[in-house]
């Protein structure tokens, strides 16, 4: 709204119009607004959730301090959603296709998680929406994003990595005025210099249908990335501040990538893909980070509110959508490795238990003391239990687990940038 008032209507004069044209200014404003919004309205929403008795339902699984969380307000993801969207309405350019995709994804995934939380509240147990319906929703938003990137004429890219330059100011200025934007199913490959992956290269065997199948393959990758990352964030949200902090760290890495990729000079100098119009993603991600830090004010140990599926399904999904829009989806497995390790730990635990139960005639064996993985470190070892990894013997305090997972996420973010530099 303010963006249009200053730029299109000229309200506030030339100075405000010029300031609002700078991405760094609007990103900073979005960050501060979202942070203030989350902390100010957070208290009111928490009080409202308590009044409605929207408390967490906790099962007694032998985790230290877990039963004390019974009744803590959940569905706090509403705070994050509001804190993201309010700054977008104020300082975002809603006519930008990238901003529209992010806002639609935020609302859709938030609504999907809200429906799951609401069903848990109505049924008064942990069984909310059926898993297949969640998958359908995640596939749906992945399909929406993939098709938008396929057919929207506003979504293009320019491969600056193929340009040879001495990186002098005169040479860069010359390159800025050259080249053309193309529409292609391309993405960034880690460790490889001067090359992006064109999905149609993998389908060139199809002849004249190769380019079309390349886009189909791209859409399929988008769907898998959105569903996997969304579920991974959902599983990571198990102890106070864990998913919130990890998501904020991932978001910080992504906003740097988005800023560099949306600037023709920086992208040319660094030999990375230039994505015209994607600068609005920087404004969105700044609000995203601010909202998470503001939410962490109430979600840090001991948590006053949980985000619930309203927040966790949304966080992972929009992280994946954002990475896809800046053509960095192949970096998701490394950057979001904490989410995927949590995902894999559950799959391994379930699969191994079913296999050994069938093999041993009714008695199953577990790999971890408990899954997802963060609960493995939290739970005390059970003497004599049929568990492959029954250590550490004494469970860690959840605050220590959270901090260590944050540190791992910081290292993964740094390593992700290293894969782009060592090429």
C-alpha cells in the first residue's frame, strides 16, 4: 500500500518515492515491521488462544519435561503469518509475480496447517488431518508454483555465468546493457563453474518434445521439494524454538542468495544466475526472518506458545518455494539438511521396525531411542531395550539440543555458500 502511495500516486514527494525504490530500504522496513508485529500482536493472540483453550495435547512418551507442556497454546503459526503479510501489504510490490506466488503459498500452506490443528482441537487428540490430505495440499501448491514458473511470461532468467569478463567496472557496465532474458527450466548446480543445469538437457532424447518434458521434469522436482521440505519442518517442530531458529538461519542464507541473484552487477561479477524482478523476494524474506525472530520471543524455552502445523507446514513449504523461485532448489538438501535428517530418521525408524517385526515374528527393533531425531537426544536410554543406537545414556536438555541444531544449521548454510564459491 505505501509502495503504491509513494511510487504511483507520488504522495510524500520525490524523496519518499526514491527511498521506496531501494530494495535495501524496503527490506529493512519489512524486517522491523514484521519483528514488531510478531512481538506486539503475539501476546494478544496467545491470550486469545488460551481463552479458547487451544492448548497442546501431549502424550507421555518418557521425555524430560514434556508433560509440563500440556495445555500450552498452539496454532501460534498465525502470529508468523500475520507478521509476514502485514509488512507485505504495506511495503511490498503486490504486482510483482514473485511476491504474489510467495503470498499465495503462505496463505495456502498456513490454511492447510490451520485445518490440521483445528481438527486436533475438535477431536481432542493428536490425530488431525489425514496424511494423504496434507500431501495433496503440498502437491497442489508445488504444482501451482511449477506451472506459474512454466507459463508466466514475467518469470525469466539470464545466465551470466557463461559471460567472460575481466570484472572491471567498464566491462561490467557493458555487460549490464547486453544479453537477453530467456525462459528456460534452468537451475544452479553446486560445485560446477560456468554451468547451470537445464532440465531439458536430461530429456533431450525425446527430440522435439525434449523441452516440454524438461519443464515437466522441473515441475516434478518442484512438487517433491515442496512436499519434502514442508514435512521435514513439520517433524522438526518438536521442542521449543527448534524449527523457528533453524528456519530463520535458512532464511538468512536464502535472502543473501536472492539479493545477489536479483542484482545484475553482483550476479555478473560472481558468475551466478540473474533473475529479473526477483528483488521483491528479498523484501518478503526480510519479513519472514523478522517474523520468526519475533515469534521466537515467545517460542524460546520455556515456550509460551507453539506454532503448531499452522506454522511448521508453512515454514518448510515457503522455504522450498523461495529456493525454487531463485533457482536454487538443488541446494535445498544441503541447506535444509536438518529438516531432511529429521524426515529420514522417521522413515528409517518406521521401516526398520516393520521389517524386524515381520522378520522376528512380532517383535520389532528400533534404530533410535525415539524419532524424529531430536527426541532421540532428548530421551533417556532404556536398559535392555532393543534399540541399535541406545546412546547417549542420559537425555540432553531440550534447550541444549535446540542450540546445537542451530549451530549445525549455521554450518550447513556456510557450506552451501562454499559449494557455490568452490566451482
